[in-house]
C-alpha cells in the first residue's frame, strides 16, 4: 500500500475545456486543484478520454496521459484525429495522490471553431 500525508486536503479537481472542438486539432485543457487550507504543492494528474455514445462509454487509451500540476495548476492538450468519430467525449482528470477527480465533456465536430 502507498500512503501520502499532505499538510492540506484537496477538495476539488476542476478540468476546463471548450464545449465543442474541431476534429484534427489539439484540444487544450486547464487543470486546477483546490484546497481550503491554502497553498498546494505539486501533483500528478492522470487524464483519461472516453468516447460517449447512447449505449456505451469507451476508454481511448491512446489519449491517456499524466500532467504535472505545479502548485495545483496545469495545462495540456488532447490531439484529436481527423478520423475520430464526431461524438461527445468525456475527459476525466484524477489526482494520483488523493484520488480526487473532475470531468468535462466536449463535442467533436468537423467544423472549424471560431
């Protein structure tokens, strides 16, 4: 077992993305961990992407990644391919040390976003 003793408690993990995005381009995202006790140290956040349909939610392991959140904040991108299905995607961010997670949704389109 692995135990971590932090001098603060992570209360939320917020993942921010735009609500729709063009296939074949990078989708930028922003991560923010928050604590009621003030300053936060560096954390590793694991990102997973799921293609969501009416029947299923399929993990896309080729889009999984780890992001370093220095002092509780980090950025990254998901490089959606031109041939990815035009559907809704669920992006889950989980702080590796605490297990606290957040999620966001994006609709992939074939149209250029302004």
